[in-house]
C-alpha cells in the first residue's frame, strides 16, 4: 500500500518519467506470456466513444461493431496501459476480437491519447505495443514507445479537431 502511494506521488511530479513506465510486461519477449503476466485494475473506463459536452461524438473507441477503451494499472509494477478492444460480429457467427495495449506514463496522458486517437489510429499506433487477434498475442510497432507531454497532446487535439479550447470536453469526476 505504501509502495503504491509512493508510485502515485511520483506520477504527479510534472515532467518526470515514472519509474514504472512502461509496465514490466513490455520487457517480456514472448507476447503470449506478457499478456498472461498482466494483472490490472481498472482506473478509468473511457467507454465506446469520445463525446463533447454539447452531446456530439468526436470519434468511436472501437473499429468494428462493439468495444471500447479502458485505462488499467498493473497490480505488480504500477505501470499504466490504455487498452482498446474491438469486436466484429460476423453474420455466420465468425466473430473477430481485437485488442491493443499501449503503455501510458500518466493518467493525464491516457486521457489525452483517448481523445486524440480515433479507433483506427490507436490500432495502428506506430510504437511497440501488444496486439491481440482472437486471443492470440504479438508485439507490433518498431519504435519503443516514449511518454508524451500532455501539453503537446492537448495542442495536437486542438489542431486536429479544430477546437478553440479543451473546455468542449466533459469534465470527469475523479473517484478518490
Ligand atoms: Zn507491470
């Protein structure tokens, strides 16, 4: 418990790269094993779409028929992961189930990436991350992921969606 709160405090230091980034599973070469070794708890459920305060939808959080995004914290190392799931419902029962697990440095970075990246962009995340394809896992992406500056992500969000301010997003109540 003391260990967990020490790590949370570290995350609040602006500009600091948390010592638990990326989560320990990113150092496991075998992707199946890495997936099996991850035990997380839910930090945020971002749901299946990103909404603006006026009720309009900015983008969907899944590529196919069903799915969504969650921010999870590793129970072993405290590292954060943004997980997107996308389910394809085939008319003859040949469903497809896809997952992408992206390392995230802070809760704020997770929130900003959720807003910035639409479902396809997250699926094609260029940096090394864990991909699930019908429950078979692999590492994809060439470059090592690096923590992003949340202020830079905000600038990219405003530019990409031609917004004047971040106030158009619903404020989330923190569950403390
Ligand atoms: Zn971990």
